[in-house]
C-alpha cells in the first residue's frame, strides 16, 4: 500500500491503576500503561479506517 494513503494516528490511553497493562491491537502489544496510568499508541491507518485497542488483563497478576 502506498504510504500516501496512510495517516499517522496517536491515541492517548488512560487507565488509572493499570500500571504495566499491555495495550493491544490486532493481537500485538503496542504499548504498556506506565506508572501514571498512561500510554501513547501510534498507528498508521487508512483514512476512515476504524480500529480497536484492548487492555490485556489475561495475566493473573492484573486480576483482583
């Protein structure tokens, strides 16, 4: 795909108390929540494309 058809998107993820949680997109870890409860995710997307980010809480250490 021609890079001219892609746009860089930056998403700020806020997850208070989620320090260390992986931020996932299409099964890949793109970032981790820091000690302040924040992460920045950079995505190259086609104009009008939608996306879903998920916090991976499957590790038992993230469950209460």
